[in-house]
C-alpha cells in the first residue's frame, strides 16, 4: 500500500492500516499446550482434548502471535500486521476476534488474554512447550502439503470456510457451487489447507478444467496420488492407493463433465470409504449423498453509504482496495472518493474476479471514469491476470464457458432474461420463455430450474421465488440477444406481461385496495424495467405505450394493439 494511501486512511476513526514496517513474528516449531488446548503454530492448527478446533484464520493468527509470546505485551499494531498483512482493517475487527478467542479459550472462568488499555493484549497463561511431532492423524513435517499456494488471504469468506471445514470432515461428498469468478477455487483451497491434517493421507487438489472425458479425469486423479501414466492398470492402482487411508480429494472445475465426475465420485465412494471429496462446479453434480454449498457474492455496503470508514467494513470494498493498492503503488484513496467507490462496488456485484479485474484499472482510469466503462463491451473484455486459466482471463471468457454449455432453449431463456434490469419472478420469466419458445408451462419452469442450477439465474435470498442476473451476465446476455436480432421482440413480450400485471392490479384494487401493493410488490422490478424500455418500441399500438398509460391509470383503446390479436 502506498504511503499516501496509508496516511489518508490512518486519520479515519474506524480504520487501522496494517503497518508494513512491522515485521510479522517468526512462527516457531514448538507445540504449545495450555489447559485442554494444544496449539501447533507451524501447522496453523489448534486442538482441544485431541480434537481439532474449527477456528477462522484471523483468530488463529492472533492466538499464535499471543501464545508464542506468552507473558509479553503484544501491541495492537503488531497483531494487526500479523493477522491482516498489507490489508486495511478497523480496530473493531481486532477486538471482535479477541472476544471470539476469549469465548473459546475460557475454561473454569479463567481468561487467557488480558487487555492492556490503549496498547494491546497479553497472553497470561504460560504454556508448556515440546518439539513438533507427527500429529494424531499421522501427518507431520515429513509429509509437506502438496496443495497449491494461495497468493492472497481470502476476504469475507470465514463463515462459509468454517462451515465447509466441518462438512468435508463429516460428509463424504461436498460440492461448492456458484457462478464463474465467484471464488470457488480459492475457498476450496483454503478449506483443504485448514483440514488436510485431519486426514492421514492429507489432501490432493485436482484441476479438471482441461479434462475432456473419463480417461483424462481418472488420469488426473491418479497423477495427483503420485502415480505415473506408465503404470499399468492406472485407475485400479489409484483406487488401491486411497482404499485404506483417509484422504481429501478436491476436484476443481467439474461443470463440463458432470456425469463423468459423478461416476468417478461414485467409484471412489464404493472403493475408498475413508475418502472425502470436495468438488467445485457451476452446478451441482447431483451425485448420491452430495451436500451442496452455494457460494454467494461478497457482502456489499449499503448502497447509500458515503463514509469511507463505514465502506471499509464491507469485504467487497476491502478486496477492491487491497487489489488496487497491490496493482499500483501510487494508488491513493480519499474521503471524496467514497461515493464513487461505493457505486463501483455495487456495480461489480461483489464478484471477486470482477473486483480483481476492475481494481487493476483503478489507478490508470480513476474510479469515476471506470464506472462509465462498466456499461458496455469493455467490461466483458477487460483482461485479468495473464497467468489465469483462459476461461478466467476476462468476464467474457467466463460467460462464454457457461453459455456454450447450455442447451439452445436455455440460451434463449438467458437472452430473454436480459430484458429485466432488476429482479424478476418465476412466473414472469417462465411466461416469456413459454410464449417465445412455444413451450408448455412445465417445460418453461424446467428451463428456469436448469438455469438456476447452472448459477446463471440467482435466487433472491428472501425465498419469494424471484431471481436476478449478475450485471455482467445480463450485459453478456443482452449482447447475445442483439446478435440474434431478438431485442425488440423480447422487449415487447416483457411489456405485454407487465401490462397484464398492471391491469390485474388496477382491476383488483377496486375490491381489494391492497392488491396494487401486493402484486406490484413482487412484480415491481418487472414492471419498472418494462417501463424503462417502453420508449424503445415504436408505434402507437405498441404494448409499451399501453403499459405506460395503464401504469398512470389511463384508459387505452386496444383495437390496434398487438394484444388485440393475442
């Protein structure tokens, strides 16, 4: 982070910047024991009565920093530098983590951590020390991890990571599902890193993005287990390798080979009872016993927030600022940037890949100009890291990967959904699909469900049966709609549906005054987006014109309207 940025943020009452000049304490090899707890600093693990404790990485970092210097005062700045290296944080985050640690470590009313007001904290229990040996799971330093190393700390994912750590231990098959660019690989790696010591054979990470059939999937799994392609009966040997030992297998990027991967998973489950599988995919595998975790976008700040300190509470903002600072040493964030910064984060939908790509351009273009670039094709074509997989080098590439794997009717349905600028109901999109594609109601609903499964239609969290598209997905689908020359037709169908909604609400409110609010409450975004596009459809008999008048409570003659002829 630049000095100017650090100085600018350091004046905020809610913000603390991890000082780069404070060296992180060296992690020692000794195992520390206090009460019923055993801490392995080098392996980044905490056990209670022999069972590993699920603890977030920040809290564990703080515990290591304090316990390895038991009896000493550890300043707040030192703790922040260790647990949040090169990241903008608020001091309340440190306090919250300390509270969580105290709650966990408190035994018989004895507090292990004392507060030194205005300065920092002291670990008041002096632990016993012994040299690191093999863990109870049979994995010591003699078997180093083979997992890929994460370049940066995960941000805003502690809750889902902790939940997944328990799931992959308790369940034989877990799938992490979400849209492209949402951060599934990063979360899966962090989970594997935290739990690999629970398995005698550790964890293996297998990228299936280049696999194209059952043979290449089985070969990738076999190679991850240390077998070579020259081995005879390679797959049988791979199954024998995992048959007698606990192991976590991470299968990354499974969406293009769902049936193949499901068969491989089934085989592993039958032959290797101790094998646990964590798969990442844009849609569930639908394998027997599969437990599905849907990964959501990073939390956004309130859309009306304009205070920089408050914005920095949001994981999406934290990631944007961290990546921008890493990309440009001259990047400076000022209080007057707060409003534009919030708008930028809202537009990026909390999608980590979009945040990373946009952050690389904040220093070059500035926040305001970059905002205006997110409305067109430039957003889809902005390139990310050169070292990224081809399907992740731009949002256009991410969406190409998904779109090319859709059935024709699913592609058409996605294009139709691009006419909705906000949320839309299940009834709205299924009606458009059925009328445009001449499908039955059940067929249209099945198509909707397929797009939900594939993480292209995202369900609203309130359980109201409404969906939305991520901004980049909508922009991509609009471009595809234009390519097939279907924009005007789709807008008209949208307007026809919205007009019927408005008419029904207007009719029902004569008997039930609350009907208007009830109907438009669910369909409000559908009607608003239809009205916003109404002017794009020419002609006096346009349903869009009728919609505008009906929404104003005006009567319109429908004799020459497209509605008059059905």
